[in-house]
C-alpha cells in the first residue's frame, strides 16, 4: 500500500520518554500521552506497558497517514521546507519497513532526566540540573518566578523522580522491552550520569538479550567510564554522538559551560582507543548550531573534521532564542556569504522573527549570563560581535 506524503514511521513503532517523565511519539512532537483517567502519563507513577497504546499516539498516526502534517510536527516539516534532512526522513529511511508490535515500541527515544554536569548556553533546567542557579537568577530578574531557590528547584521534581534508580516501574519495563527494541536513541541530561539507564542496559547485555538492539547515544564527553563502554559494546551496533560545538577552546567553554576543552579531547582519544577493535561501534561529532557559533561554522567544520567525522548539524528550535533563523536578514546574508554551507543556507533563510523580539531575547540573555558566569561574549566571538554590534547596545 502506498504511504501518504506526510507518513512517519514513529507513531506506528516509536515512543519518546521526555526529560520530565512524560511520553510522546518522538522528540520532535511534544503532544504528551494521557492515561485511561485522562491524566498526563508520568513514568514515576504509570507503567510504560499501560501507556503505549494512547489516544494521542493514534491521533498523530491518523494525521500523518492521511497526508496531513500534525500540528505538533512543525520541526520536521520546517527542516524539509528548508531542504534539510529531517528526523522524519531519517527514521523513515532507517525503520520504514519495521513491523509494529501490539504491546511495545520498536524504536525508543529516551532522555533520562536532567542530571548533567554542564550548563550549555542553548540548554535549559528541564534538560540540565547544572542550569538551576542561572535559570533561577534569570527567572527572578525577568519576574517569571517569585519564590526561593529551593522552591524553584522543586519544580523539576518529575525530572528527578522519574529516572531515579529506585523507579522500578520504569527500569523493569525497559528491561522487558529491550529484546524487541530495534533501536534505542539516548540523550541527556548526560547519559553517563544515569545509573538506572546503564544498569538496565547492562542487565540485558549480561543475559544476551542485547544482540538485536542498536543504540545511539549523545554525550558531552566529559565522563570516561570503561564499565559503561563495555556495556555499550555488547549491543548490535552503537553510534556515539559526541557534542562538540567549536574548535576554539574559548568558544567551546563559553557554549558548553563550564567544560574543560582539553579534557574533552583527551576523552575523545580514550573513547577512540577503547573502541578501536570493535567493528560495531562508531563515533561522530554532532555540531549544535546556534547564533553563537554560526558565523564560524566553516572554520569549525574544517577543524573538527580532522578528529572524527561530523555526523550532523543539530539546529536548535527550543529555546527559541537560540534558533539561527531569528537573526536579522542582513546578518543572515553576510553569514551565508562567509560560511558557504548549502545544508544550512535554506533553513537559515526561513523567517520566524520579523519583529526581532527573539533576537533581542538572545542578546539580553547573553548579557545576563555573561554577568552570572563572568564571561565576555565580545572577546570570545569578536567577529560575530562586530557584525551585530549595532543591536548589542
């Protein structure tokens, strides 16, 4: 049977577990699942098995199967309109012929909480516990929160409770699912800080239940744990996406604060040495593209490619002020002429911020974080600063 023009395999075979313990079809569609009591599913109280066949999954499937873009799928369709390879296209290519199962997914995207040791500029406290302090200061300054710091951190209890080592519901269900999962895509927080996740992966590997399951894991490369690497090596195939966003140490520390760029390169070499005899494990760089590093993208790409292949340009959609499409038109044109990367150009030219509101949000947050973190945007990115100086007053 011919598939629709908007067909996506994910509502048929996929599931995402979000940082806050809620479920959705994938990480580019945030329509959350509800249970039989019409409450939002939370992994610290609901079983995965009971939540799989939700009405929300059926809704997304019905839309996309009938050539109608779902209203929460704009990330993929925006990229496709900009001639970029969307996640929908990638997953259809990889798993379009995979048979669905009635009681569980075949593809799982998991973001196991927000425990992280970095507070990357384009991240948020929902995805990184290292962001709490600065996020609280920003919330107080902008009149978006009025309580104490402890009150603020308590708003992220779902991120903590959902992926706690003692959440037997989640980890036991995951163990049961692994043998029939064709692919698990793992994000952070920082996955190497998720004890429950790696205990579950190791449980399956030790019982020879992992040989049909491929993994993809994103890491900031600040942690080297050989026991965890050994667990990964026992899966069918593994692609480790290392997050490095600049070749310049000062830029990398600024973007992925407060990382040690030298430590990241040392760990990259350790990872490469550990896996050098494993044919089932690959490493690649995921370069997250934001207004901060866009101007330098040609230089970054050329330099980082000397280490390992750059697997992907990860363009940010949220937080919206780090979406490269917010840049004013004349700045976009200058950058396009400099970097000459067609893969980025069509997407960049999409207009999403005609009033420049989000662009000024980016500038104001950059200034505030510079104060909180004792950093200086104009010194770390001098050429880009000169380009936007008239706005940066």
